[in-house]
């Protein structure tokens, strides 16, 4: 059983930051609904998330160096405050009836930049307040909070958006931010790392150190690159899902279907918390992703019933927390704490740079390739039997394409991971 006294700071940080993330996720989901109502385009709604993730690709390496150079708590507070200002800006524009599509793209880009700097600082902060023996369990708890957010945010956001409008969702977001900000400011004390004493070091030098660490640690690098391919396919899925569900069942059903991934992640987080230490964490990462990508996409492609969409979401997301917990343990055990900020930031660039590409690719393929193709071939009995007819059939076709791509990626790129046998005591390629 966990020692609650040893983990007091972690519990405060985990619960309040999770609450704030729930508020932010609700705003993001409500903005997606608002934008799809305005444009009806999968690509335009995907672009909203692209603007959030673009700073990861462009700035993460430098953001991690900044995180390692400066005080983690102050970095988190400043970034959270600036991100909250972008939310206030959206609130004011909406209330004055001046909110335009380009405003959302610009605001999301700024908010994404703040998260780019804040995220590696938050990762290090968690390491600093958690004893090493609790890494797997606290990683599972972090997965649990993400799961609860995944369940609650689409249901709460769609309900609140429908009943009270976008401004009510944003107001909830700002309240949750205030709780997290004050808890971090008043209740959390982080020990200083050795690196923070050397503030004279240049940011570019620190960034190069993060890249050098990954080059010298092929296990960590190969896991990151494998996950970058997984993220390409998963983010394309995220762009396609609204185009599959909304034309066939509406916003409310999209909220329910999306929340089912959170239900699966709650179950998966409980599994990750309870499971013993695996003999080979790399093998767990590879097999869980093969199962996820090789099941969900096909089930959503061939089904037209919301119940089956929900089943697909549960199957596809059940083992994601198990994967995440095992990757987190590998990262935390392999990287010295004074290097973690810049290495996590390099991870963000290498592992997540495929997310905006996948979102753009998924939205483009639905709008410009798959939907026109299915529309032009609506009389084809086989295609109609497989993917349905009308708007949404092209999205179903794209789900099938993603299923094939996911299986091929895991079978191909995953072969490289098979040479590693990682335990918590040592990690080395098989002889």
C-alpha cells in the first residue's frame, strides 16, 4: 500500500492539475463542436488540434532546456497563467460575438506553446515528489486521471455546451485553473535539482545534451520512435472520428462514444496499478499497441451502430494506460533527474511531431479523398455493404485504411523493439 505521507505532494499536484486539465479538455471539446457546426469540415476541426501540437514540433527541445535551467514551480505557474489568459480571450470574443475561426487557431497555438514549456517541467516536478519505488503506481494513477478526463470531458462539455453555451464551458475551465494554480503556488514545495544551480549554461547547450542522451541510449530512442508511428495513426483516427459519428448520430452520441475511451482507460489504469512488474517492459509496449491499432479501427469501419462504436473504443483504449505506465518507468529509471526536462522535451518533439501530421492527413483524406470516392461509388454494393452510404461512409473507409496501416506499422517497426529485454534492474539487447 502506498505511504500517503510520502506521496502527499504528489496527491495534491495530481488531483488539482487533473482538475484543471479536465476544464481545459472540456473547452477544447466544446470548441470542436462549435467549429464543426460552423464549417462541417473534418480538416478544419482537426486544424484546431494541429495548432495546439505544432509548438511541440517546433519548440519542445528548447522548452525542455528552459525547464531544466529554471525553477520548475515558477515555470509551471507562469505557463499556466499565460494559458489561462488565452482562454479568457476566447471568452471575451465569444461574449462580444466577435469569435472567428482564425481566433481559435491563434489562441490554440499560444496555449500549445505554453503547454510545451510547462509539460516537461511538470514531468520533472512529479519525479521530484515521488519516491522511486512508487514510479509504476503513480504513473498508473496519472493514467487514471487522464482516463477520468477522457470520460468526463466529452459528456460534460457536450451537455453544458448544449444547455448553457460555450461561455459556460469556458467559465468552468477558468474555475478549475484557479484551483490548480493556487494549490501549486501555496501547497507544493519542490526540491532544487543540481542543474538549477548552474543557471549560466546556455539553452542551446542544454538542448544538445538532451539529443545526445537519446543518441547514446538506443532503447529509449527506439521506444519513442515506435510511439511516434503509433501517434501518427491514432491522431488521424481522432480527426476521422467526428466525421464518422456526427453525420450519422449527432453531437451527443459523439460525446458518449468519445467518453468510452476514458472508461477503457480507467479499467486499463486499474490493471496497470495492480499488475506485477513485467519481465520485459518493451514487449508490453509493443504488444499492447499492436492489439489497440489492430482492433478498434476495423470495428468502427465496418459498424454503423453506436453500441459497436463504443465497444470499439473500449477495446482500442483498454491497454493504452498499460503501455504508458511501462514507458514512463523506462524513462524515469533511465534518465538522470537533472536531465529529465530536456530529454522529455526531446521526447515530445520526436514522439509527438507526427500528431499534427496525422490530424491533417486524416482530415484531408476524409474531406478530399474518401468522402468524394464513396459519393462517386455509392452504387457499388460491396463498398456500401462494408462502409455504408451517405456522409460518413468516407470516414468509415478511412478507418479501414488506418486499421491496415496500424497493423503494418506494429509488425514492421515493432520488430526493432523485439531485440530489447528491459527490466527495472537492467536494459540491454538480447544476445
